[in-house]
C-alpha cells in the first residue's frame, strides 16, 4: 500500500510545502483537500475517488476548488466528498457560494454517519477531535494493514482519540509547533512535538509521520525530530512528494 504526502503544512503554503492533502492512490482515497490537492491528478488510478475532510478550515478544503483540473480528461464513475454535515454545509454555502465559485463541483457530498467500505475493502471509521470549530480524525483498516490520520488537535495522553488509533501501522499526526511553543499549541488547538510522540508510543502504533507543520519555519527540521525520536524512535518528518509504503 502506498501513501503519498501531497501537502504537509498548515494554514498557508510556503516554498517547500502545500497545505494538507494525503492520498492512497490504490484505494482511491484522499485525506483532506488543502492546496496540495492539485497533485492528485497525476496519481488517479481508480474509477472512484473518495475525499475525506477533517474539518472545513480553508487550509483543508481550498483544494476542492481545483477539482475541475484534477479530473480533466480523467473520467470517474463517482467522486464523493465525505465530512461532518455541518462542515459540508459550510463548504457549500461559503467556499462554493456563487459569487466566489459560480460552477457546481463534479462531485457528490456524503455526511459522515457510520463506517464506510472502500473500493478495495478497507473500512473507514471517524472520531471526534478537540479543535476550535471541531474536527474529526480517521482510521482505515484493511485485513493486513491500518492507517490513522489525526490533524488539527492538541495531542495529549488523556485524549479520547488515543484509543481510536491504537495499534495502527502508520499514524499521520499533526505537529505544528516545537515543544518551546507548547503554549501556542494549546491556545490554537494544535500539537507540539513531545506530546505527539507520547501519544504514538501509548497507542502502540508502528510508525509516526509528523505533518501539518508550521509554514513560517522553512528549516529542514522545524519541530525537533530528535526530540520525538527520543520518545518514539519510529518517527519521521513528512515532506511534500514523499511516498510511504506500508
């Protein structure tokens, strides 16, 4: 199974990274539709496409407006946008309001309710996350592997979502700030390095990939990878264009 990191920063793109977008091309799945969404076009290989939104903040949904180019000369049987009903409504009424975006997108919308079975048999479940305005995380289980995606929340060992990601092979988890900015993480509803690594260790995941990094920091290591690895050695820093096999 291949996981493509198409956008690994948050809030706004910078010269190194686009905003949140991750793709499982063999499953026809995209997790969040940030500005990295335009890169999906080059990896379409299934007759359907399922886009799962964590929430409706612009750095996670702006790429929906790129769908016409993503799908240009790439006929699909179905394109579905999944998300909480209130978030889908906000996207429809505001981002896609006629004065802003006057043409209906070539997709259907499906509010999250229960589990969702993917084309390749994977089972998607969602769970709530603490974040201003609300957010959800996702877990996908196949018979022989699993993945969880947690973004826009403040990592903590006591957080309810820890049990929902337990034992996954790969955990994509936001890490917007280094530990020195823990107060800002708490204030803004984001995460810093050590608590994310502690969550990965407590949940017994196989690999931790840190994403949704602060776009103001263009350093090769903006969050202190060595700090995370002291707690959870199987940690890596997400980079745009990276491919992860699991």
